[in-house]
C-alpha cells in the first residue's frame, strides 16, 4: 500500500531538503471570488515559484536525494513542459547532465526555456506515453537516472510541501482545489491534508479534453485516453499503465473531481489577470474556472485554490486577450 510507503516525516524531510532551492509562495485572499462564491477564497500562488511552476519542488527533492554517483551519470525525464524545466534548472545548478524528452504538442515557449538552461531537448512522439517510451529507451542505453514527472515518492513528497505551507498559513481551510493530471501535485497535497485533517474536502479539477486521471477514476482502473489540444497543456498526458502511487492515492484521498471547458479555462485566465493582475497558464486556471462556473458540489467556507503555474505562451495569451479563444 502507498500509505505504508509514505509518511508525513517524508514531507517534512523534503521541505528541509529543498528549502534553499524553492520559494515559499504567497497565499493571497481573493475579494472578487468572495463576491462571486460567498466563500473565503485564497489563492496559493505557485505561479510565482522558481521556474514558474510547482514542479521545482518535486524535481528538487528527487534530484537532491540521489547519490553523487547517480547525479554524475545524469538525469532524464519526460515532460509536458514544466517538469522538464524544473529538472533542467536543477541540473544546471548542480552541474549535472539532463535530457528532457517532450512530445510534439509541447508549446514552443516551454521547449525554448528548457534549451536555454542547457539541457538536451528531445522531441519525440505525438503524446506523453510515446515520449515516455522513448525516454525509457534512452535511460537504459545511457544509464541515466529517471526523474519521473509524477509517479515517484520523492516527487510526491516534494509537491506535498505545499500542503504544509497551507496549514501554516491558513489552518482554518476546509476545502482545497487542486489541478489534476498525473496526480503528483494532488497526491502530495492531499496526503498531507488528509493526514492532518481528514475532514478537509479535496477537489481535483481537469480539462474536458483528455482528462486521463478523471477517466481512470470513473473506470476504476487506469485507462488510455486520446490526448487533445488544450489550453491546459500542462495537464495533458496519460498515467502510465504501470502506475504505482498516484492513481491509488488519488482514489484514496480525492473527494470530488470537476471538468472544465476550454472557454471556461480562458475566462479564468482573464479573470485572474483582471482581478489579481496575475498571469497564469491554462493548467493553473482550472480551479478558478470551477469556482466561476459553480461546478464544485460541496464547497466549504474557507477555500484554497492552487495556482500551479504561470508558463503560458505569449501567442496564446494574446489570443485570449483578443477574445479569439
């Protein structure tokens, strides 16, 4: 069982390990969402995190937990963008070789950011599963260490440090809304939240186009999905059929899942920009979209929404501002 392999002490150890790398991001009150929902809503701004997304937490914990010998051999991963950027950042900081495999749909802004940090960028496959298959081949050939984007206990523990910060900054929270994809972010936060205060409701939000985790939850098993173009590109990709950790953890800890449309994601991006002067990417906007459309069935009085990243491409943002998306 996953719950026998992961402990709160692992999250606190991760917090100590990554403290010199990450930022403690602010938790800000949203008067505009209070006016709309009638609830106290606070935004956890991981969009202000190092590399522009929460992924640096898990990547840091994983890579810093490796032996010197493993780090010398280099690291490899597959990513829809933000995880690859985080791994590249850490590799440069630690003077370690990094190879980042991304599928073809990954936006150019994320590709260029990875290359700018000196990592080897490999574009392979039409979706995350195909990119992962190729990354596995390279890993075996080169003897590098795989830094899985989500299904890894060190990755989950690193993302779980967000949960500790939430309790310290807002102990009265009764609902946490988290973007849901492969489940690394959700597993980490939900594990901490449910371990400390089981009554807190945990809500996962995905896009309507290719929501792999939600479809798998509905089926009661991991299922293949067709990846579709989406503003929430950071949430794209499958779960891997050999998933060990995130799927059972999401099954165990998540109380409700919500799906939002492309139009609703676009409106949420605009809302955040207009009301909070904050830029977020599509994958980060899904929680706000769920609130704006009143899709959460049981919403508490003290709500946290995790804004997972800011790495939206400028051409896409321009189209949203022009009303073209």
